[in-house]
C-alpha cells in the first residue's frame, strides 16, 4: 500500500487540532478544580486523545463531571481517529465520500485497500457500539453493588470506553487496585482491552468468519491473535516468577493469578493497574518495557511498534539464521520489503525512546529505570507508571521540559513512527538510479 503523504499529514494535523481543543476545554473554569497549568492541561489532553492514561492530575479529584465527560469524549474520538469519526458522520448523513476522503480513511484505519471501505467503517462503528454497551452494562451492574445506580452507570460508561479504547483512565484514584481480587472487573476490563487492541480489521474478520461469510482467516489476523496470546502468557509468566514472593506477597494464589493476568494484558496497550507498580522488581520493570514498546495491533486503539512488526522481524531473523531467503508463515510468503519495514520501525522507535530517556535522565536526575519505564509506557500509549508516590504517574515529578518530552512520545506512539517521521522530514523522492551492488562483510 502506497504511503499518501498529504493524507497522513492531514490525519496528524487532525490529532493536533483535537488535542488543542481538548486542552482549551479542560482549562475552562467549570472543567477542573483548583489551579490547572497549561502544560498539565496539554499533557492530560494528549494522554486522552492518544489513549495513553498517564496522568499528572487526579482524574476524579482534579476534574469536575464536565471535565471527566470531556476526557471521555477525547478518549472515544482519539481511539477512533478524528478523521474516521468525521467520515462516519458524513456517511450517516448520506453524504458522498470522495476519493481523497477514502484515502484518508484508509490510512486512518490501516485498511488494506479501497474496496468495501465504507461498509467496513459501518461494521467498525457497529462493533464498537455493541462491545462498549455490553461492557458498560456489566461494569454498571458490578459498580452498583458499591455505589448508587446513577454513579455506577457513569462509572460503567467511562470505564467501558476507557478500556475498549485502551486509554487506562480511571475514576478511582487508586485505579483498579480496590478490585484486585474481583472476578468481574478482572475479566471484563481485560477483554475490552484485548478487543480494542487487536484492531478493527481483525474484529470484523472474526465476525465474518463466525458468520461463515469467509472460510479462512487472513495471515494478518492469525499473526495478531497468535502474538496476542503468546505475549499475554509470557507477561503472566514473568510476573508470577519474578513477583510471587515480592510484589504479590500476601495475596492468595487466585489473586496472584488475577493480578498477573490483569497486568500482562495492560502491559502492552492500556494503563489500568490492580497492583502498586512501584513495588515491582527492577528485572520486571526492565522486561516490561519490551512488552510496552510492542503495543497492540495496527488499525486499532493501541500504540507502540505493533505486534505485527515484531512478528515479521522475528520471522525475518529466524529465516536469516537458517540461511533461507524466502520467509513464510502459515503457508504464506512474507515479502522482504515488509520484513525490512518492520526492522526500520523497530529501529526508529527504539532510537526515539532511547534519546528521549537520555534527555530525561540528564534533565530530571531521577532513577534511570523508572524514567525508561515511563518513556516506553508513553510511546506504547500504555499508561502504566511506577507512580509519584501518590495517585499520579511518575511524569508528575518531571519538569515542564520532561512532561513535554513525554507528550511527544505519546503523540508519536499513537500516530506511528512512520507518520511522525514523514511529517518531520517530508516526502522522500524515490531515486531511479540503481548502482552496482557492493559487498559488505558482516
């Protein structure tokens, strides 16, 4: 699929416009309690639009109901993409969608082609509505046990949207730590996160497969589902093996399993937490950065490098070690261009995060591993944090420069490293000159 520079730039600029609009709304007197500095309003708006979940203000304490509603809307639009939402409204009003609008929609949704694009968009919105409503009902009924029905309904709506869009924003100051052993919360929230993180293309293909409208799943869907399962199991294994007698000490075996499951799902895509992450071992903090950098699947609500890029890179490494020049998976060939693109994404993303972490280390003079964890969480639009010693993210301890650094990482992780780099360097003109092949010893 060709990269349409102007369409990508328009998508990027739409995100910037939405972020600035959200910043302005959050700064209105009736949207927050007490003082709200511009950098903190901008940080919160970026975190919501980029569906990250890192916070420098306590959502239930520092924002009014209007402010919380604003955050929920920003999360929903940010998860979909502003241009996707606008195009869907145009479709619903029976307006004709031009070729340029289709290109923008194709880039926004990572849809592989132009055929059936509008029908795909309708299915996407229908699926989102159904999933979020089901999640809202389940969460509302659970919260109703602990609070009045009206408040429970609001909490159910907010957390369902926040979970499906992989945002990690919570109306509880301790996030989900109060529900660490609750089976309903520990199943509903992660399932919403997974459904949002695997991507709209995978969701719709699974629906058509279930309806027997297609006879086999695509290679993309198989890779996404397999990698999702592998990473969740690996994450659980690391958490249980490294934290069984430390961070999980004092918990029953069932609570340990639930906490590991909940944390592993949230490692890659969302920022909900049911345990105090500041108690995790250095080894776990380090290994978790790889999960957070990986992120979720393309065309969904997750950020990061994307699990498909990691999968193709691993496939490329495997066949290179075997000396085989023809990589394949699930009896389908993988082009060398796709593998090289995966290598490029991983390299650029790693470079951005490393440079940002070094800058943070020089400016903030705080523990390096915790800053690396925060940077990876921001880039992966994860939202997990070791905390500031209270209810806020570690970023709350940063200077304005440090916060802006995290803002850039969150934005970059949401729109993608290719799109971000393309906006900075501009369109690259393809050379028509081909030189003789040079030999390099490796």
